[in-house]
């Protein structure tokens, strides 16, 4: 069976329309999910406040983008849901607005599904940042009232309270699979690092690793960010990266450039302390690029499936990078495993199937709420 899915997010439209300034892993995943569900027969609607005139519509890859205006936010949401009458409203990542949003959906008789985009999304007191960090009760209100909670990997279940476990399901992220990855024998021996320059991503450890490998070129993509970071942190990281002669710091790049950099790299390096299921890992594995990660290994994929190296320390990461850069054949073998893993676990059809099952659409629950 199929249903109707609604999303409200301007950056999803940026990805869908090919905007070179599009950014955000959570938004990229929503765009990929929208395309995948449309591809298996669902009607998918994306409400857009900026970029499309109110009432105007645009269809891209089977996904319907609808201009909903920029009036009063809650009223705009209610009008969108009431007019379009979707079966489900999908929301990804923690927000204090999820509580009011769930109530708006109930008034419009639309079911809601919340998807975690980060491990901390399942720890409400830590999920919100900045001026809204004390508004976490509103977020809890939304989680308690939502109909489904989607997790990125099994370990995220441990963060949920007992009262939420019954409506939680694992629906993994999507990763398109390029047809012809660049062979490692033809790749230049450089390391890619791609993330916002915020504290949780630990670009300071990237700087330390790059200093210890002065003969290894690094390509670094990602702009400075104040999100979850002390004032001035991102600017200091930019300065430190630009001071290193073996680092090519490119700032924020287009989605197409990001794919190209990862697809041509010998290794993708991750220095993050915390993630959900990184888009960059999936982009790397789908293009045959092994991952060296200090601490993050969702679903134990790196260790269990042999998709790179889980280093644990800066010293070991330096050793692992040296080892992989000197062995194109080893990288080729790891890259092949990565592509097999993506095809089996993160393919569009498989994720669309598990998404529909999580919502109960296999048993006819795509009717409107009574």
C-alpha cells in the first residue's frame, strides 16, 4: 500500500532544485527519502516557505513542492496540512517546535513521525542548544504525542525512555550508489574531511592529525558554525587549517563538489565525538572510499563489515592513514565492501520498504485518523 507523506523544510527544496548552496545532512536525507517514497508510489509533498510563491507548486523527481507562505508559522502549517490532507507529517531532528507541531497535526487529523538526526535527539535535556536549550519540555511534549519515532541505528534505542520504545523503529539512512567509482590505483593519495567546523566534529583533532602527516595532502570542506560551539571556535579552526601547507581548505562547497571530493579521495577521515549516522560515511562507502574514524561507528559497521578503520586515538588514526595511503589494493578491497554494504542496507528500495513498515502501511494504516 502507499500513502501521502508531508515534509516542511526549505532546504529539502534547495537539494531538490539543485541549489549549489544546499547544505545539511538531515535535509539531504529528507530529500533522498522524499524521492525514494515517490519512486515507490507514495505521494510526497514538501511545504516551502521561501523559494516558491504561496500557492505555487513545482514537481521534481516525482516530489511535489508547495509554497505555503511566510505568515504565522503555526497557521501556515495548519493550512498546508488541512488543504493537502496527507496521512503523515515527517519531521527530522530535535526542535522545541515539535511539541506545537504535533498539536497542529492533530487538529488537521494528520499522523506524525519524528526521525532522529543525531544521537542526542533521543536525550531531550541535551537535544536543544542555544537560546532554546531550556525549552526541552516542548520537545518532550512532541515526542510523547508523536505516532512514530524513527531511529538511525539500533544503539539509539538505549537513549529512549521506556514510554517511547513501543513506537520506535529503526529506519536507516539512504545512500545512492554511483555506477562507476574511481579505482584507487587512479586516486591521488589525499585524505578528505567534510563537516561543519563545530566542536562536536572535532576539527581541532583534524588539525593535529594533519600536522603529524605533513607530507599527506588533506582536502577540507565545511564552513565555520556557531551551532553547539563556543563563540569564535569555528573562526579559530579556519585560521588553523589555512595555516597548514598540506591542507586545502575549501569552505562550504556544493553538494556536487562534496560528492566529487569524497569520490576521488583515498580515505575519508572522521574526527567527530558524536553523530547519528553520518551522511559522509554513506557517501564514502557508496563511492568506494574507506573511512578512518576516531570514535564514531554506528551499527558497528566499520568494525563488523570491514569498511575502514576505527582508530580510537589520534596516534592510531595517523598510523591507519599511513597504512591505507600506502596500499591502493587494501583501499580497493575496503571500498568494495563499502559498496556492498550500502547496496544491501541503505539502498532506496530497502529504506522505502522499512519506512512503510514502520508506519504500518503494510497493514492498511494509511487511512486518516478518526
